[in-house]
C-alpha cells in the first residue's frame, strides 16, 4: 500500500468519525433544547400584596409557553371564599384567548374559578401571555392563598394535545382592616386580630382624650360597618359575653366639638368549640401480631380549622403468652407528641391504649381513644433455642428433630397403606373387566388371589 492510499483512508476514516461525533452532538443539543423548551408555567401577577377589607384588587393569570407553540389552556383556580369574593372573572380585551370553549366560570360559595380556551392556528408562543384578569373584593382580614390547581393543563399545538404544564406559582395576599381613623383600640382578652381565641367573653379598651364629647361603638360581623350617631357617653371600655363563634368586628368613633370623627375597626376571632369527633383506624387491626401497626385519623373544625394532631401510646403491660387487658396494670403515661396521620411506631407484645388529640387554631381539642393488643403468634422460631408455642411452651431443636423424624415415618407408613388400598381397588376393577370379557380366566385369577391371601408364601 502506497502512502497516497494510506492518507486517503485516514481522511475517509477521520471524516466518518467527525460526522458521527457531529450527529451525536446535534442529537444531544436537540435533546437539551427540547428539555429547555418542553415546559410551560402558569403564575399570578402580582403574586403577593396587602389589601384593605372592603376594597377590590386585580390580579392576572400569566402563561409562559417555554418557547413552544400552544393552542389550548385549561386553568382551575381556588381561593378562600370566606376572605375573598370574585367581582369579575375575566377581562377579555387583555386575554390572548380568542376561542372560549366555555365562558369563564366562578363560584363565590365554593371558592373556585375555571377558564377553558384556545387560540387559532398556528398557536401562540409567549413568555408572559395574559390568560385572564380577575377582580377580587376583600371580605375579611387575614391571609388568602389563591392557588392554581394541579388539574390545570397547557396543550401543545402538535395535534396530539400534549400537556406541557409543569410549573404553577400561586398567589399569597394579606388582607387588613382599614387604617384606624378613630380612637386607638385594644383588647385585653383578644389582642391579636389574626389569632383565634377560645374565650367567648370579649373586652375592648380605647384611649381617653380630654376633648371627647362621647363615643359610639358596635360589635357585628361586618368588617367595615359604621356605628350610628347615638353617643354612648364618655366610656373608655366595654365587654361582651357569650359572643358566638366566628369572626367579629368592633367599630368605634368619637365625637369632638359636636362632630363625629372617623371609625376604627378591630377584629376578634372566637372558636370555643372543639373539632368534630373522630375515630382511630388501626391497620391491620386492633388485635394483631404485627409489631408496627399503622394509626390513621382525621377530622374537621368548622371555624378556625385543624392546626395539628398529638398522640401518645400508653402501655397497659402484658400477660404471659397473649394480651389480656383484664389481667394487667396500667403503666406510667408518657407525654403527647405531635404527629401526622398516618403514624406508625414499633411496639412490643402487650396491650396499649392509643390516645389521639386533634387541636384547632384556637387551642380546643377533640380526643379519641383506641385499645390495641399486640399478641404473640401461635408459633415462633427463637434462634438456637427452638420453637415457642403461644409464647409459653418451648421445644428444643433436638425434640423438634425427633418429632419430625417420627412424623416423616408416620407419613411413609400412611402412604404405604394408601398405596395398598389403591392397588387392591385396581385389581378389583381389573377382575370385573375380565369377568365380562374372559370369565374363565378371571375365575382362575380370583381363586389364585384367595389362595395367596389364605396361604401366604
């Protein structure tokens, strides 16, 4: 082979190698680009803010298609209906949606909003496209999370309805009472506007100013109500008893030089009722050989909601062999620990009392109790000691071996007897067949069997 041919082959091999590497790098590049472009996101703007009770505010639902062409959007949104109320679900002039599958829907009772729409071919590629604008009215103070639910979708314009929505950014908004325009108010019994309290007796105090002609106040469930113009005198405190559960608002204004001033609003939240009664579910059961039972529990609270659960496991001791709650003494009670449902803990054999408590945000709790027995299995293998039956009787491996040999011999003897019976029945069937077809030969065989039976060799 001359040098020219050798060089030509090197060039050809180098070109092939270069081409293969190029194709691989192109494939990697394309896969990276696909990963980069293969996601879409929905978000709110603004994503947070502080707004006064009684006011309205606007937020927009934005779409980022991640560099892809999309042609349809389904957005499902939830909001706290006790704090927010939808005034207007969409501003069509600002939305890129030009085909509504159904008109935007909302429910101020359920706290839900839904949008289903699309765009004409070839679709839309946007980094901040407005799906819709939403106007909320603030009903009460606190914090409100407006969430994009995981049932939402963004579909590619690929003819296959490929869902590329992978990111959802919720909105969190803080809702406050209007700035005080009247006397400064405080509550010794319910000092924090945003906290729930179990006491249904509420006290209020306000500043005493020398030029005050009188004050007018009221307590109701309207966050921005205004007291009437009837003076209650120059009081500086008032108390209310047996106030119902729920959010209430104290309103006060003062008269100065014959004219009424602005109003101050003060919120109090009362919940003196415990959560709803509940039961503890035990898996696999309240009596089991499983040392790791699973405890499940859940309940609701109508006003303030469930804050957390606490649980303690009280050992009632154990009787020998099996659990018997009548024959054991209660042991020392441990502390409650905060847990989440479902909860599991390894227990020894014995009897236990499971106590679960559900706490609401006001500190009220509901208690559930369940008795559980962890019993020994009928038979256990204990290392080199042998077999333990019912947790009481131990049989050493030596005796277990002897028992197995005896059992094996008994089984062999039983098989021999069964086999003998089987052969006898077969011969009887054969004799019956021969009687039908060869009676003389059958009679000779029967006589021979009888002789063998009477006079064995």
